[in-house]
C-alpha cells in the first residue's frame, strides 16, 4: 500500500490528509512535534484571554483520526533522504515514504538584536509559544511589543486583558504602513491608542537589556531611550520553517520552491502552506503566502494530484480578514499602501472614526480592482464575483447594498457611502 507522509499538522497538512483519505485508501501518517492533534492556530489568543480552553480549539474529536485511519506521530523530522525516500526522526525512528508532503509552517523572525535570547523574550506562533507566554507574563506589569502587523495587535490585545501596560515599537510612520494606505493605517493607530496601548511610531529597537539573571529588564530604542519592561514580544513577521532541509537536494529559497501543482524539484515530494514558495508568483500574490485559507486550498489541491488527478493551485482573487481589537477588517483584490500610477480610489470614513471603506479602480478602464473595509461586513461571494467578472466601479457602487452582511444588526451606511462615492466619481471624471 502506498504510504503518504505529511510533515506538519496545521491547516495545510491536515486538509491534505482529509482529502487524500476521501479519495483513496493510501496509508497516511501525519508527523508533528507541536501537538497531538490539529487545532485552530488563530484561536490561541482566546485561550490566553480565557475565552476558550485548548480542547475547544480542536475542530475534530480525538477519535476522528483513528476512525479515518490517519496515523498521528508526535516527533520531529531531522532529515530527509530523497534517494532512499527515508525520514530520520528525533526519537530514532526511520520512516519510508512513497509520497512526501512538506507542510512545516513558519517560525518567528528575529534579527540578531543583543539580548533577544534572554528570559522573557519570545515570539508568538506555536502552542509552545502560548505556554511560554503564560510563564513569561505571570508576574509582568509592563510589556514591550516589537513590530506591528496582525500578530503584534493580537498579542497587544492578549496582554491588555491581563491589565499589563503595553508599549508597541513600530518602525513605520503609521501602524502597518507598509500594507495599509495612510488613512486606514491612521484609523487603526487611533484605535490602538484608544485601547491604552502606548504606540510608538517611527521607533526601532536597538537592544534588549537584561539583569544578572539574564532576565529582560528594559529595551533600548535607536533614539537612545530606555523603556523598562518585564516581557518583550517579537512580532516582526515569520519565515518558512525549512531548516531541516539544509542538506537535502530539495530546492529552497526563502521557502520550498514549488510549481503550480505544488511539486518540488524532487519527484514524489510536495510543499504546501506557509513553507511553500511559488517559483513564479501568481499575479500580484507573494511567492510565499502565509494565510490560513491559502494553506487549506493548497491541501485540497495537492490531494487531488497525489490521488491521480493532477491539479494546479489556483487561489483566485486575493482576500484576507482580521480584527484590530473590536474593529473588523476585510480586504479584497489589491489595495496598495501607495497607489500605482493607473489607480484611483474612493474613500469614505464614518464620523466616529471606526468605520471606513475604500474602493480602488483603474482610472482608464474604470475596472474595480479592490477594497478595504473596516468596521463593515461585506459578503465574500459578492466581492469575489466583482473581481472575477472584472466589474466596473459604477456597478460596484450600485451593488453595495446587496453586499452588506449584517447579522449583528450593524447600522447601515450604504446611502451615505453611495452618495459620496457617486459624487466623487463624477468629480474625478470631470
């Protein structure tokens, strides 16, 4: 019986296993050192905040795996021998595979700051990181977060629920300024400060200062300021977890290089999820996509190929969603921090400063290119359809009422938005 081994039990690896089982009777082994069972990584923050317990983050009952003949192995892969198709495991076991799926996820970045290995300094990605966070913040009153982005804002919210004073060091002029246009970035920045976070923009870390026990006691910024703290969270992004492939013939760059079918240069070896890197980027998408839904789609795609129906990864229009404390964020298509030469946009912001909508379009063709929505919920299927059908900006404005997704009885703002957008569009065309 053909043996498929999957290294990694995150959303990408587990989705691949589930779909291979639906399509075949192959022997399937999932290897992970992080946890016995698959859990929702995005829910880790809610465990720390007391809203959930670990068992609530597992989408499947523990008996699901044996019932579906999915063997789970709690171990670490030290090396891959692609000539013999063997894996060397940390506990001494050697496993042989016929097909190998690498779904090893990411690791937090660190940039060689003095003191970054001190006690009380860590990133936040894995279940072990969450357990370490509990220990590191047990007696902490003041924390410093280095870096912005989505992990940084999640960590800030987590720490505030424990009544800690939190300082965030962000090197950009605005929060997440490399991703968001200035008005959206400033909206988020205001909201962060309203939640009593000391947000320091255009501020970079120089070093982490420690006491005689190698415990963090302060950080020093590049401007020379010392900020006392008992905990430092490093949230300056992540990188693919591929160190164990260093002496392997499997080609890597930033991630594991794959073609559109998620095949590596070695026959029978595939890479999916955060660790995979497209040899040629798909449209405007980044070659490495560290997003939950793309990992799921890659898992579904590679399962088809392994089961004899070779399929290419085709993720469709870009989208993402997140929360900045209690402001929900959705983005569809492409909304750049700095618009491209051919682009124009329409922007509406509510007077409360917590809701906004930006529509981006091509100035020549008037084709809709993308949107940012803060504090407003829009229907995914409709936004996705606008992009796939290359709808005009006029059509999108007219259709905005049908895109409103309002399960929590949010106050409707379509008429105000449509009046302003229509007026601004006429002015731009004049």
